């Protein structure tokens, strides 16, 4: 095992400068030498230190994620954790570290400017794009490479993003419920100033209209996606004089709350009440075994994190490649939570 650059250089009979440049992709090193050095590094389990790579490349070798204090609970959310795990895989593979910064809500812009000024990160992943989101224009202005997890309702061609087709996913889910004969369908959504939630609502309303139905404002709810929120929203809707026969829910977490509310009333999912949820591909919050608990629109947030991380690494290591966008399609997976409307 080569413990350091000096030992690897001695094994190869090359200068430390040549070995360092070969490992860091400098164009003046021949392809034959580069391949030889990389093969030796793998054989002897050599990994250049982050500090050494930083000195060699002039980069910090660190990727940044800024989390406003108001959403700091996201760091305990399995959805956020899965995304970070996926992004971390991409960073680690490319030799980058990750920096998570929790800042006051009104200091998020200042945090980005400080990171650019201090050169403490090479790139940023932007979380939770919102309506009229100013962060995209800010990051473009200060020249800090970034990838958005999701999209904002601005020109989608002038910045890089990874997103799931939320509108289509929820249109398909709504169509399934309509085809099962449900006419009173409730939607328990995330915060609707968030782009993903706006698109999901649009898909829901479009599919209802295509089936000659309109949404009932009393069966629409928008809030932070917790189990308690799902329970309270469903409990209130089920007590309505004309209650829903089906629910469309924006996350597996509030869907668990909806199930609790349904069972509190002595009803069963898939019988008296149907439910479709999103994101059943979470690492530590599974959707059952061979037969899923919930019918769900499935999209791996861990895969989204990995793709965003790979995209950001490519932007940094290949300057000038231009913005890239990846739109993931969700699968509609049948589970035990849906059935025909009880007429």
C-alpha cells in the first residue's frame, strides 16, 4: 500500500509532480502515463488527500448545501437524508467533501456570497426551489456553480437541475383513482409555494378536469409534510358531511398519518378509503414487502441526489459545458391501499 504521494512516485519511478498531475487530469500528461498512474494508485490503494488535491487543482474540493434554520428539521427527514446520501456517493467517488451549512432564513443569500468570496466550496446544490426563487439569479450573478434539486418557475434552460416529473406523476395517480370510480378525492400536499407541490397540484387538477370533475377546496390541504399533518388533515376531511373516498398524498410520511386517521374511524385503506402516495423508494422508510402498503408514485430520491452530485462534479471539472437538465419519470406502483369506490 502506498501511504503517500512520495511512495507512489517511487514505485512508479516518476516525479511527484507528474504523478499528481496525472491523478488530477492535467492535459500535459500523456494518456499512457495517466492510465499507468491511475492503475498503480488503484493497485496500491492510494487516495490523494483532499488537501493535496486542493493545492494541486486550486479548488476547495468541497461541495456545499445551505439549509435555512426554518427547515433545519429536514436534516432528520428521510427524504433529505436519502438525497444527501446519494449526492455524497457522487462527491466521494470524485474526491470531494461535503459541507452542510445551517443559516438564518434572512442570511441565506449572504451565506452564498461568503462561500463564493472565501472559495470555501466549489459548487452548491440548491434545495426546495420556490415560486419567485431569487437564489438562482444570485448564484448566476456571483458565478458559483450550482445544481437545483427540483425546478423553479423561471426559464428552465439557463441553469442545471434534476427533478421528477411531478405533474405527470400526480395526473397518472389521479386518473387511477378516477378510473376506480372515486369522485370525492382529497389532496394532502406539501407547501404550495414550493415548486414540486405546485406541479403536483396542477397534475391533480388537470386529471380531475379530464374526468369531468372539479376539486373541492375543503378537500385540499397544504403544509409541511409530517405524519401529524397527514393525520390532522385527513381527520378533518373524513369528518366532512360529504367526506372523500380517496386521498392523494405528497409523501409517505403524511400518508402514514392519513392511514392512522382512517383506522381511527374503523375504516380500512383499499376498502372504504383509497390512498395513493409519493416517494415509496426511501432507504429507511419502506413501503412494505412483496405487496406494498400503499399504491405509490415511485421515484428514488437517492438516485436524484447521486445524479445531482455527478452533474455538479462534471460542471466543476469541465468548465463551459453549459447547463444540463434531468427529468425523472415516476413509476406508478400498485399496493394494497387502493380499490374501487364503495358506491
